[in-house]
């Protein structure tokens, strides 16, 4: 008889536990395969995923801008840009009749009004057509991701410089895989995929920023790790930060002024 009571008690607790484990959430599970483990699937359905459904993005036939992009410049104003030295003032670089704009000498760097983290960035730039680089300084500028990591803009088509500071370098850190510049005076394109660094609560960097760069459609930086700030003098610094603006450089020692057009950005986070 004692055995019978013990059996009944164990059976009741087993039923109770089974009832508790019955799932109540009917939301479909989002399956992410970090690695393939377990038994080999026996049919195709076992490896098919239906959510999340990627949003639809279209590309404008007129200017090539994706429908989910933030246009930073493609017409005739610099409303998305302010002066770095006084963010209350709209950038005062020179707007050109061909829907481009040019660095205004010694007016200072400009930055986006908005701040960004992970991004896809497209911009086009060119040097003046009438500059003889054999007789003048290089045409120098730069685009700073999160305001501190420079991708070099430099028309050294006809002249040489230190290779970790040449066109399409991650300044003082990564030499481009190839040199893909257009001739002086022609438009160059940069297509950049950038992932921001990560920091812990104490401000220590836990993950480096990375950048991939296509120069005129040619891969020149392949998911390289940014070591820290791109210093003119000194080693890279890694002070913790969050989202920050894109900066375009007015290089005071440049031999001429760079022009820009068709700048847009897609936020990736």
C-alpha cells in the first residue's frame, strides 16, 4: 500500500510539471544559424526561415540614391552641414552651378548636423582641373567617420607621398590595396561601409571599428580594423564615444580646393 501512495504522489507531480512546460507563446521563432549542429535535416522545410522579412529598398534612376538613404547633399544647399568651429552656423562652402560644392579656403572644416554610428556612405569628389600637380602641392582633404577616423582624399595622381597617407588610405593606418584614382579634374567616388567601435561601461574599447572602401568601384580597403583616431602626429587614441558626425576637411596646406557632390548615407543600426 505504501508503494501505491508513493507512486500516486510521483505521478501527480509529473503531471503538474508537464502542464507547466506547455508553451503559451505562439510567436514564430526567428532562427539564426550561428553554426550547423545536430542531426542532418531530412527535408528542405527544416532549414527555411520566413521572418524577419527584409524591407524593400529601391534606387532612384535619376541620381542612384537608395530610397532609405539620408541625402546629405545632391542639389543646391548645405542645410545638412554646419561649421565645426560654430555648429550654430550653416556651412559656408561654395555652391557651384553644376550642383556640387567646393571647399572655401581657410573657412574651416564642416560637419553633418546629424550624428551616426554604423553607416553606408556614398560621396563623390574631384580636384580642380586646372591644377598642375607637378608644380603645386597635392589637393588635400578628407572625410572623417564619426568625426575622428579619416579616409584620405588626396589627388596624388601625378605625385607620390607616404603610402599610408595616399588617396583612399585610412590615414596613417592602412595602405589601400590598389590606387584607383581618376585623372586630375575628374570625379571620384567613395563607397564606404563603416561599423563603429564598441566600448564597455568603463570606457574601454571592446571592439574596433571596421571600414570597407570601394574607390571608383574598386575594393581598396577590405574590412580593415581602425586602430583608433587617425593622428597627424602620435599614436591612435581610443577614448569612448557614441554616435558622432561626418566631417569634411578644409586642409589649410592644400594646393587647391576639393569639390563634392552626391553625398548620401544609410544607417545600418
